[in-house]
C-alpha cells in the first residue's frame, strides 16, 4: 500500500499570526477545472504572505479587533464554534478576484457558505494541531497489520479531515479506500488535524465476516450410539434490551414495571431450545 506524503508546513517566527485584512471565502467542488483536484487553493497575488503547505485557521469574521494576539491558543474557549484548520495545497495565480477557495466538502463540516467573510490565521507550529488518534472505517476488504503500519507511517505530516475518503493503496480489486470517522486531540473530536509520528490509528471494519466450522463425522455418531451418549450443541445469539429510566415526577408508578415485563417476555431458554441439537433428535 502506498499513500502520498503531504508537504510539511513551513515554520514561521511566531506560533499564530492573524492576517489583518478581511477575506472572502469561496467554495469549489471536484468538477472545477482549475481547483477541483485540491482541497485548498490560494491566490498568491492577493494573499502574498501565504505559502504552499501553510496551515490556516479559518473562522467567521467577528466585529472585534482586526488583530489577534499571538499568545492565543487553539482551545475551544479561544476559538468560535465555526472554525476549521486547513492546509494550503496549491497556489494558483489565475483565479480572478478569488483570494482563497476550499472544497465544499470541507466547508460543509462547519457550515461555511460561499462568499463568507472570514479571518485567516497562519499556524506556524504544526504541533498545535497534531492528532492524538485517527479512526478509519472501511468495508469490503482486509487490512493486515503490515498494511496498517505502512498506512500510518506514510501519513505522517498529512492533513486529515473528518469524513474524508482516504486511499489506502491499490489491491487486486482496485483502490482500497477508507473513511475518516474520528479525529481526536486532547480528548476532543476535531474536524481536521495533522498526523504525527505519535498519532494512534484505529481501524474499524464495517464488513466483518464470522465463519463457524463444526465438524460432524460418521465415527462421532457411531460412538455416541454405542455408548449411549447424548451431548447437546447450543449456539446462542443474544442482544441487550435497555429499559427507560423511571421519571420521578411521573404520575404512573407502573410505567417502568410494564417496560421491564415486556422486555423480559423473551426468555433465554426459548432461544436455547430452538438452537439445540442432539444426535437422537435426528434419528
């Protein structure tokens, strides 16, 4: 499996540097002839301070000071609810009147709209957005431990977005793709983040297949008949039923009892008897 490595962000003198100008955010999709293949594109003629590979925090323009103190952090208390950290993938100077454009798929993560007035913050320290763990879900194929190791080592330094489709490599059935279902940093789920060498990966299969093999031989039946043996083989499939928590203010004290009675109407013994088998029952 081979995953292309993303260009590393360029280090700056300060950790966080907010551009003083108000910027108009534009959106594009995969069908766009110029920007469609990139998640984030910037026009260097209109934003000359932005470099390819830069990490940018995008948030809605607020009626406050035009400059954010560089001592601020990226905690939930310091940043408004609608914010997104992205990585500049391409500089395109032939975008007329467009300063920055991101894929609509990314904008939908935080409900950004086209022509939204935003503030851009350059994040010069990638460790501020390093992820503690990444969860990938996949369906229809098998990933070995060796493939898991190759995937996560090749992703070091890459920017991942929630719900993003990630190419895990090429196999016999074509490209194997997975979906980013969780991005965790400091115990909190984020919409995006950078994979570091310390990021833990969790792989969730959505198409698990279980096969039970039970061998029944002629000799076994003959031995059971000879020694009058009557073993029973039972397969149990079970689930849990949750009863609602009783409301202390409810005027009906029997509401919980009714729920408990209904949930226990199906006893485990009925399942056992239906799935049991013995050699004498087949005779």
